[in-house]
C-alpha cells in the first residue's frame, strides 16, 4: 500500500502494488516512518521541474530491511542483514563520472542524480517513503540506525542533512551570533546545528507562534514573529541584538525571495549568508549590489541538496545524548497514508511542527 | 600646486598651498605620478558618502620622499631615507582596536579608516596625489619601489590592489575558466592577475573596442563587446566557451547593477562570483534566489577596499619580468593638473585606457 | 604587594612597590585573580627564551579598574569606567606595522609583541598578575566581564584563548571524533571547545586520574591513562574507538615531544593534527615522513599564541549558560602570593586541576 | 609486447601476450609513450607495499584508442571513438562507497583503489604502460589529448598530477616566495605550477647540475646544489633570499626523510610545507616540535596520490601555450622496452631529466 501523487495539483490517492522482484544487490525496506516536508507541498503544486508524475512522495524515511538479495554494504564494508533498521541517502545515481562529480567536486549538482520521492516516479518502482515498502535499488547507500530512535530521527527528517549542510557552509566561528530566517523544520534544525557548531547566540525570525516556541526550546536565544514586524523593524531588532552590526552569519530557510535581501541586510559587514530556503522558483527579488554586497564585503552562499556525508554526520550526531535532546521535544503528528492530503495542508499552513507518515496506521 | 575638487559637481581647480610643517615621524612626498580612476569620477559627481569636500583627489600615487622628520620604517623595520622612491597604502588610520579589526579581522571595514584622496580632505592637509607634494602623515605605510618603474606601477595604479584582492577572494583553481565583466582598469588588472593565478582561460565582456583590444593583449583569450550583444546573447557566448556550463569564476568589475545578476547567470553551478565593481550606489537589480543562488549552489562574494598586503603583493609581483610585462603595454595618457577635468571626462567615457596625473607637467 | 620571579631556578619572593604614575590613557587594575599555568613552571625553570628576569608572573588575570588616566576604550568604542571588572589581552605591542602583522597576517608571530607576566619584566612596571595591582599600559585591550564570574573565567584562564585558538585551527567537522592528548588545563579546555564546535565524540589520553575524571566531566566520552599504557596500546585504544581508522582530529596539549609523533599516528588518513602543547623546547622526536605524513595525506598544524579575538570569543562563549557549565565544575585551588612556590610545584605535578593566585589572601 | 617486472630486485624482461577479450564498455589502448619515474625505481627494488608482482610498470601513459567495446564516455558525457588520442587516470576502482570516499571526501585514501602499473599486476591483464597495448578496463576515466602533443604531456607525465595536487594543497598566495626541494620530475613540475599559481619567486635546492639547469629554465629564480652545501648553509641561503624569514611555502619533492625537517626549517613562521616526495619508506627523521612546529605556527601537509581532477586540470593547462612552454624544453630520452633496465638506472642516478618508454622502438 502506498500513496500516489498524480501531479497537476490533484490530490494524493492510496494504491496497492505487488512487491517487486529484487535485482541483485538490492533490498526491500519495510518503511516505519516517512515525512511530509515543504518539498512535498511544492510537489503537490507541480512547482518543481523534472518530476516524473505520478510519484510516490517521501524522500527521507526510516525502516527495516525486509528482504535483501545479494549484498548491500555499509560504508565500513560490513554487509547489512535482514532486520537491520536503516535510513538511506535519498539521492541515487550520483555518477562519479561527470565534470561536476570529478572536477568541480560538487556532486549535489551531478545531472544524473535521482531522488527518491522527487525525481523517481512510480515507473521506477516503489521509490518513495509514503508506502509500506520501498525498493532500495542497487547502489543505494543505507545507514544503520543503531542508537537513534526512528521517531527521533524523523523529528528532523530531511531537515537534518539540509540544515547540517547549510551550517557546514556557513563557517560559523566560536562565539558568533547566528540569525536563522524561518522556523519551519529546516529553520529549527538549523538553530540546533548552529548551537552545536559553536554559535554563542542564535536569533530566529519566523512564524507562527507555535514554531517560534519550538525555536526557543531548540536553542534560539531570541525570536521575532515576522508577521508582526515590517522588514525595517526586523532589521532594527537584529541590530539591537548585535551591537548595531547585524548577525555574523545569517541562514535563510524561508522560501520567500525577499528573505534573501533581508538576509543580506541583517548581516554584519564581512559576514556570511547561506541561502537554503529557495527550493522552488517564487520569482525575483531586488538587491542593491553596492550596499548589500560590495560595500558590505559580504559572502552569500547558495546551498543545494545533500550528499552521503550530511546524512552520515547527522546520524553520528544524533547518537549523542546532548545532541539528540535538541530534537527530542519536537511535536510530531503522525498521519496514515489516507490522510496525506490533510497532512500536506497542515504543513503548508505551518500549523504543525513536523508531520510524519506512518504507512501502517 | 595641487588640484582641488570642490564637490557639488563643480570643476576641479588648481591651487597653491605652503608646504606643511611635518609632525614627528612623517614625511613629504614629491609626487611623480598619480592617476584618474573611476572613483574620481564618482567623487566629482558627489556619488560617494562621507567625502569632506573640498578634497585633493588622487589616492594611489608614486613619488620620492622629499623630506622626512623623524623615522619612517618599512615593514622590514628598515628606515626610509630622503630620496627613496615609494608608493604608499592610501588607507590611513586603520585602528587595529575595533571589533572589525580585531574580531572580524575585516580591516577594510574598520570605521576609522581614512583614505587619501577620498575621505581625507583639504582640511587634513595635502592628502591627495593630484599635487606636487603630498603629506605622508605619521603611520602611513610606504613601500619601496626598487625594481618597479613608476610609470609601470601607475599603469595599474589603484586597480592593482583592487584586482589582486578580488582575485585572492575568487579562489581560482589551476585550469579554471575565469570570466571578467568590465574592461576598465580594474577589469584589465583582474585579467592579468587571473592568468597569473592559474586560470587556463580568461574571458572578458566589456567595451569600448580599444579596451577590449587591451584586454586581449593583457591575456584575455576571448572578448565580447557588451554594447553589441544583449544579456541573453552574452550568456550564450559564455556557455559556448565553457561546455555549456558557465565560467568557473566570474569577477564583476563594471559598476552596473545588472552586471551582478549577469555574473551569477554566467557562472557555472557551484562556482564563485566576486563583486568588485559596485563602488557607488547605482540602485537595485533583480535576482532570482532559486535559480541564481540556491539551486546553483553559488558563492557570491563582495570585495571592498584593500589593505597593506594587497599593495605589497602587487609590488612584489611587478618586480618580476614575466608579471610586469602584462601591464607594460597599457596605453597611458598623462595630464597636467590643469587638465584634470578633461581627464575625468575621458575616464568616464572609457576612451582612455589609463589616465595619469603628472603634477609637474 | 606582588610576587617576583628572579629566574635562574630561584624561588619566587613577595615584594612591595609603590603604585606607578599612570601615563595618559592607561589604567591601574586591582587584580582579583591570576593563575599558575604550565608556562609559569617553564618560567621558574628558565626554559623560555627572551624573558627579562626578574619578572612578575601571571599573564591571564581578572580584576577591577581601580584608576584610569585619560581614556581606555573597548572594541565597541565605549570608554571603560573605574570600577569596571575586566580581563585583558596579555599580549601588548603587536605592532600592526611589520611583515608578519601586515602581509602574513600572522600577528601571533609579530616580533615586537610583549606578553604580560612573560616577556615584560619588573623593569616594565607591574606587568604580571601575581600582584595586587597591575599596570595596564596605553594600548592594552581590556574586555568587560559582565555576565562572567571571575572565578569561572579563571577556571579556564590562559587555557581559554589557547584552546579556542587550537580548536579554531583544527577544522573540526560536525560529527567528527576528536582526540585530545593531555589533560592539563589546555587539554581540558580543548575538550570543552571541541564538543562546543560540533565533535560527536571526544577522546582524551592523559594523566593523572583526577584530571581524567575532570576530562570526563568536561565532556570526554572516553579517557585513557597514558602512564598505564604504552604507545602501541594507546594507538590500539584509539583505533578501537574509531572504526580502526584513528581520530578525525587530534589536538596535542602535552608538552612531550613524543606526543607529536603519537598525534600523527593516532589520527586517520587525511585528518588534522594541531600541535599546541610544545611551548618550550624539550628536544627532538622521530617521525616517519612516509608513514606519518605523506601516505597519510595528513595536515599537521602548529598553533602559537593568541590574539584579541581568541580572548574575546572565549568571553562571549562564557556568557552562555550551556557553555559556562563546562568549566563550572573545575576544581580550583587558591593560593596567596606567599604560597606561589608551592602552587608551582603542584601544577608541575598535575596534582591540581587549576591553581589560582589570589593576591589578597 | 610488454615489459615485465618480476619483483625481488630482478631485472625487467620483455614478453609477449595475446591481446585480451574486451569486457563491455572497455577498450584497448595502443600505447604511444609511457615513462620511467621514481616510483618505478622503488617498484624494481620492492620498496612499495601491496604490489602484486609480476607487474607491467608504467602508470601514466598516452596512446590511441585502438578498439572500443561498448561505450566509453568522457566527463562531458561524449563517447570516445576508436582513433581518439587519450591519457587516462591511472587510478581505477575508487569506490565512491566507503568512508574515505563519502565522508572524509579523501578519495586518494580509498582502500579499494588500484593503480595501473603499480597495484595492478599481470594477473589483471595488460595493466601497465610499458607495453604496446594496454587494457582500459570498464570504468577507467580517459581524457582527450586534443591540443596537447603526446611528447609534451609525457615530459611531465606522472609529475603533472602529482605536482598540481601538491601546489593546490600549498595555498600559495600571489607574490609568495616558494621553495622547492628536489629537482627531479616532480620538483620541476612543481616549479612550473608554482609560477603558474602566482608565486613571485621560486627557489630550488636540488641536484645534479643538469637538473638544476632545467629548474632554472622552468622558472626557478635561484637554485642551489644540495650536494655542495650542508643543511646549515642551505638554510642560510634560503634566509638570504627571503629577508631572513624563510620561504612562504616549501614543497618537498625529494624522497629523503631529512628533507622534511629541512622543509620545516627553511619555511617562515606561519608558512606552509607540503610533503609530496616521501612515496616510499626510507625511515625516520628527527624534528623539534617546539622549534619546528608549535612556535613556528607552521602548517605541514602530506599529499598523497591524485584524482581525476588533477589529471584533468593538468591537461587543461597544457592546452595553453604560455603554460605548455614551461615543459616544452624538458630534455626527454626515449627507451625501447628492451632498455627499460638501463632507463631505470639512469632515472635512479638523476642523470636524465625525463626517461620515456616508447614501446614501438
């Protein structure tokens, strides 16, 4: 049983399919939990390019290896066994043979990569986590979940590698003040990783109130509801918190184009801005190259996708108690496959902190 | 005798002033050559903030130490002697005591710095190079010009530290293709330093034809006249030169806000863009955060000002014959103080490659 | 009243001196607390070059501004007032005018710098913290201690900037395993900063047991007593903790030359090693360039001294409760000036975690 | 026809073998030129671990695709055709699936990689360039040689990716003085890439005289014969060339363990040392951790192996005339397979600049 997203803004439907024949060195995952993230909302609304509808959504998921044909190895070279609980890198087919992989060493821009739940579709098999079973094709990289509860991991879900990558790219220094724009799952995980990375203070501008409350619990030292303060007021607030200079580092996790200009203006001269919230095209925004970039001596860094290391490091971190507690309090809401449409609406509205799909409910 | 820029778009006038009393550990420079750069045009047009008109323009200059009171040391700790030919860091009073200097280590954003010919005015004394004599205040850092002809150095002039800084910040890798937007003095010096830094190919989009010819002579492998090709055509041209990907690194040296969006669009995914041409406020430009930043996984870096190291390294480089020859062919036009207004007009139009002020003509 | 170290392995003596005349823009600090660190033991034993005996030891200290003549500004440009509680950068006279300061941007190698309690001596005035009063010369950079208790700050003392600098230089990635060699004050602060920087696990090899207990309390996940295990066993222990590869990052804080070879051998291929424990010359050690460096593709980084940013960032961090608690449990032992010799012996033996000098006891 | 190295210090013999059956997506290379490098001397002397004797030496080679079965693509995704002239990454089977590949992103330390001519042996087929034909297994990455003459490329040979990697890792800044220890092929290519990277001056200490002459022709500004000057004199010479400070960057390309300590001592404080000459175990050397590392605030970086990018960037560079001329003057000596033993002796002695194997002579 799985949930099918037909595209063209049509609702998700629940379907059944025979379990697949396994190719050599592949496996069947019995899904425990998957999630509903902002990308799923974009997918429902056909806002992403290159999606082969119909698709089974759910890119980051966790489950148990139900059946293995041949051998699947972890990165230590140890074989997985049936019954092992795992997550997996949702990106498949990074080619390690193209210019982006081998010369630029920018594998998240490899043109051959396919993403479970996004650019793999039903034609490719059970390739999304909104399903009781998911097909782990040969070459998919699994990660053992020993020591990390499934629910805890899915509290972060796809925001874990995304936020970890963004924080990695942000060059936070010990003692910095980090501003996070956005308080959705990526914003919240970014707050957590920023404190883990050595920020002395983390500020968050987001909405709605329940998410800002969570932001505070996750480690934000001060929060502001952007729906109640115009851009100028928000800037004032940041300056007041930062000796009049702006944040050392700003990480944009909102999805709103204007937040990119805000990020630049809320950051101190010679600081860093990471743009990780612009995963779909919402149009242009205006910036002032003299004031916002050149005179500020600013670094602005786009951050696209994740690779194996981001998943691996996130799981390594979650094995540590002082780390996992940052996600342990996230309020999770579980939905059966049959309520996926409802879950999408609630994620869109920001009313839930984190919506999970439990295909066995 | 010196040239005074009154501000408020008024013409420059020639004046006389008694030579100053020297404070301890200061010196009087007999100016050999100064220059007319794009910033001087902005100054004439009152386009920069914080300029204490009237001023004596001319920030980067070369001359001979005419008179020294007390001791002035070079960075090796050796005293300068009267008769030494020197240039100097046009930036004075970097405080090494503020948050930007000591914590951010971003000394070009130190709020106390003063720049000869720009933020020092006539009230501060003979503080510009459009003058027969210039007052080197205590603490000004001079650089010996042994082995570097004055005219050769001034062929680059202020574009030397500016371009060197931009190239330093661009993280060019051996074998990269570098695109330079703009073919004024900063663009030309950027072409030169990009080849010296290890670029395999350098492309330049600029105008007018005489500057593009110079760009080719300086090391550009291919040039395009932007006045004859719309943005889409320019992008096509870049893609054709770069396996359809865009430049590895783009360095913007134009002054036009739209060139910033171009720079982002002409660069390959996961490449670097340096913005060094936006030294005055010409307004906003539109960018698409999804397409131009986030999905591209792009780095965009503003680059403001220069510090001592950029001057020092530029002079070190010019002592080497294989380096200096890149600037040796620049067509120089010398103007007396009395023709400074004419020189400003020609620089504005791009008709000259490099305009120098010779205060003794 | 102050403690004088005569050099030539002679004991420290308590002396009295009239309070100095203040130069313009200088101040008198009423010392609350200073410390006894490993460098003080080296000083007593005349093991450091360039020390102008007799000296007043005590480089990192905290106290209250007793008297200010003229103006002393913090890095925000705000004047200090008498009664302000402060610490200060023990390094004075970094010149910002030499090749190391201006070209290499390696100010900790500036040849003109003078260090309170080490390379300033009695001839320079009250220039050490083992004294009731200390003379803050013009240009000394003070830091406000608002929100940081003096005792908490001195629990780290000079190990704070030293360890923060070492961790900064170690390029720890989120999820890394960090090995700290040594469990003296620098080792302990390094453990703390490594966890704050994003290490998933921190290992420590040190001695004696009381310090290893503190290491565990400070955040080390596993500790080993080096006095009970030969180098081969220590290596085995590290490999067992790290999937057979070695630590991602090793930070050497021991003072023993052989620890440098150990650090290289206990680190995984393509990892980073920081050497921060070799503050005096204890002779040579053997390394195998093929096995320890080239084939390992290893980075080994010496780390010398501190600059203002390291002090500043340490204080910023300590203002945060989740940070300060890491140092809050350090067992501190306070000594009056008259027991400085005893304190030196105990520090040498490692029997105390942290020895403080309270000049008012 | 090919040359077989039996190991156990036995001489190389010429043999014949039937051409292999091609697996799908593999090819047969008709070798034009291969080379004799220092590693081949180590191989002859059984000084490397993990070599499956008997082997066919010759890791970096150039030739023409004689026969292709299936499809072989370049990194642009374009298929190779029979008749194309190519070189190839000598490293095969980098797994992109292990911890070193995916988490450390240190693919040159991937334990599964196999190197043509070194860790592939006769059992693996025609896997060395000292052969008329070489078997390009599925997954071998070839590079088109359009615009780069085979002889010019082989003038550098394996020293091209090795030196490019070392220079990449050296963080040379524009205007730096770079010291190269060693004047064998790797040393010479390092001199060339150091000048291409922006060094103002390159110094070389090596031997014998014919190689030092070549060093000068390749771009070294000053050379010293290490056989005629003791270590102390060599250090003096470097200090004289560098304002008494030492080189900004030293790249060790010698193979002698003591050169590693020299490299550290000949480099200025806070400089960088790259160790790339220690490809076999010649034993230990002594360093002084206090003087050579910690107090110097030095970075020492081992540099192992090459990946595709290093080959690719080297070929891109050689397509440029101002680059290729640096290698164009290398004196090449061609040997037939039957004189491989003689070639090995001459390479060992340093009497030849570069020895090539032409299997058709």
